[in-house]
């Protein structure tokens, strides 16, 4: 971690270990360059992007972008975190790791984080007509669920689903919460 601090001093926020997991916090401005350095350095080459996700904190810098890197040669993990405001974009790291393609699309779909220079920043999990981003803490999924279920399934959310052909009182049924 000293190598990162030395090379990217102006971008370095802090490094620490939490429950035995190494973590680095950096500013977003040179994220692609930092990720390329972590991948290519000789000390611990983190040559695999295991995951990329986000955490929504509804305050000043609302999104924490989290990259989980792995080194096959050293058998080590590190989490790299950076923060952005809601209206800011962050540079895509697809040019460093192609695995970031779908991971960034998932973060966009679930949180609304926009990635600059991403090759195909479109929804990957939810239908194209889904409104909003359901993993944000300010998202009321109940309202979207009612509208989407009615439109696409033709029933009211919470309506009973009957098992089998008969629809009488003796028929077993399940509800969406079962």
C-alpha cells in the first residue's frame, strides 16, 4: 500500500485493515490509472477484478464505489473504495478489466451510478421500462412493484396466485410473500 501512497499521494485518502481485509480509499479522479497500477505492479499484482459494487449513503458524497481485487500469484484480496456525488460520473475501468463491463452495468441498474466511457451502459437485470434504481436507500420499491406487477403480470400486487386449475376456496394458494 505504500507504493500506492507514494505514486498517487494526491489521490490517496487512507489504507487500513478491517476484519483482516485490506482496504484502500482513493479519490475518483485517477481511478483508471490507480487500477492499472494495482493490476500491473510487481509487489502484489491484483490481476482479477472479483467484484464491483456500490453503497448508497444519502449524504454529501452519496455513492461509495467498491472494487474487490484479487491477486492469483499472491493469494491476496484488496478492496478499493472511492466516493462520488449523485450527479457525478466515474470513469469506467473496463479498459483495465473487461469483467467490469457487466459489473458496472449492474451498479448502474441498481444504483444509477453513471460510468464515463463505458461501452454499453444499459440495464442488465431490470426491464428497460423499470423506473428508478432499487438498491438506493431513497427508493420506495413498494410503489414501483405495484405499478410494474399490474402492467406486466395483469394482477394487483399482493393478489393471490392459485395453484392448479380450480379457483375455489378449497384450492391451495400462495401469495407473493410466500
